C-alpha cells in the first residue's frame, strides 16, 4: 500500500519529525530543515503504516530477514519485517565503536537481507550494517529508509541494489562560516543536544 510522498511529508511535519528553521546538525553543519524520525515512529499506528508502505515500495525481493542499525532503524525495521512476514534483527556498536550483531542474533549463509534505516544522510550506518551482513555470509538484497536527505546516498546505493526511501528530500547543509541562515541573524537551534 503506497502513500504519496506529499502525505508522508505532511504527516512528519504535523508531529514535528520535520521542522523548518535554522539548525545545527549532529555533524556540526547548519541546515534550514531538521529531521527526527523518532517523533513519528513514537506512534505505533504511524510506524506500522510507514513500515508497510516501505515494504511495498521495496517490492518482492524475497527478503528473509530485516537488519537495521540501532537505534534509529530499530522500530521501522521491526515494522517492515512485520509487513514482510520475516524476522527483524539489529546491529549495534560494541565498546570499540564497531557495528556488530550481538544478543545471539545470527544470519544464515546466503540468507536474503533487507537493510532498513530511519533516515539516510551520508548513509554511514546503512553501509556498516551491510558490511556486517556480508561478513556473516548473508546477502543484502535491498535497502530502505523512511527519509533520504538528498546527499546522494540513495543514488549510490541504487547502483548496486534496489533502494527506496519513502520520502526523498533535497536538504542543503552548510558549514557554519558559509551558512546563509547565519548571515540573516536567525538564531541557530541545536535540537540534537536539547532533545537528547
Ligand atoms: Zn547557520
């Protein structure tokens, strides 16, 4: 069941998961748009519907398991797996900062995996999750996200496998010394630090 992108954008704005203003991102860059998917995924009925839509958008890739990078991808990955009728695992960082499978999670050799994340910025976490899957001998057959911030990661992914984001945005970000919003004198908000 697909949901038009405009409807997804309106939903995310209505719950504050997409905000407009002047923000300092966790990368230190400034942007006029802030995305925090947890604010829409906190509602189980929205999470379930979005997971179903992402599963449908990915098409029939024969997925046997969903793997998500913790924490951001866990809820959406669970809902995509519910829609696909398969199990949902997550990868997380160990004490050295490396992404690993823990908690007794295991993948079979050749198992068909969909990697799901909440938001793609540079896609670093999805890339790491894909490496963990491949190192375990399983096979990444598709990748999906709720939001792609438009920094080119989805295009890069599509050169190697089916990849879909339910909402593809194009959100410029700026170094603080080059930020046009700073020049207007608009105060900068750091939502990541304030909201944990
Ligand atoms: Zn700025």
